[in-house]
C-alpha cells in the first residue's frame, strides 16, 4: 500500500524530468482522480434527491432542515472521529457518504412524523426510541460484518458505515429533540 500522497509525489518527480510521461502510475492517478470526482458528484446528487424527497414528504422547510440535522451533525462527528483515529479518506470510505445520507436521515424523518402526531417531542421520542435503536443496530451489524473481510478497502468502508450510522443515531436521539423543542415547542 502506498503512503498517502506517494503516487502524486512520484508523478511530480517523473514529470519534472519527462512532462509527457505516461504508463500505469499516470493511468492509476487519473483513475483515482476520476473516481473522487464521481463520488463527490454522487454525494451531491444524493443530497439533492434526499432534500427533494424530504420536501415532498414533510412539506415544511423547518422540518426538512430538522430531518437533515442528524446527518449534518453525525457526518461532522464522523469525519472528526476519522481524523482523530488517523484514518484518511479513500475511495472505499468515500463511497459510504451517499449511503449515509439516506440512512442517516431516516430516523429523523420518523421522529418528525411522530412529533406531528403526538404534539410532544418527549412522547414522540419515547414512542419510537426502541425502534430507532433496533433498526440502527441491524444496520450496524450488517455493515460491521463487512469489517471482517480481508480486503482493507472493505474494512474501511465498514468502519465508516458503522461509525456513521451510530453517530447519526446519536444525533437523532440526543440533538434532534433539542432542536425540535427550540424550533417547534410542545403543545399543551
């Protein structure tokens, strides 16, 4: 495995001598750059689709923002945790980002719908907390099983999915109720 930036440094050195150098290292670097651009585009497209679906379902900008809050908070915590753990972004774990957008927003949507029906955030969360935890644990177990693979890319992907799902659940159960209470006080 190459150290981060080793391929780019190698190509810079080679191109300093031969600017039109080609071959496997140059092809591989071009492939990696194209994959990173494609993953960024996929994440952007996933975000647009998720926002459109949330808008169609929830019909209020406040509720769309609240449903996205756990993903924003969980995602921020995820990338902070990865940095703290010394895990750099790679193609395998960047592929998890569009998936986490869809998975991470799910629990918040359920909480918002339950809040609408119950008129109280505490009642809403109390009514679905076990279900949120159970669905997230099944997701964590499924992606965690991928962590047992011998392939380091698959292990990295699994780690990001497990941490991301758990952090989005934590944001949904800990931060989202507070955000709901601030922007949408309990009735009665």
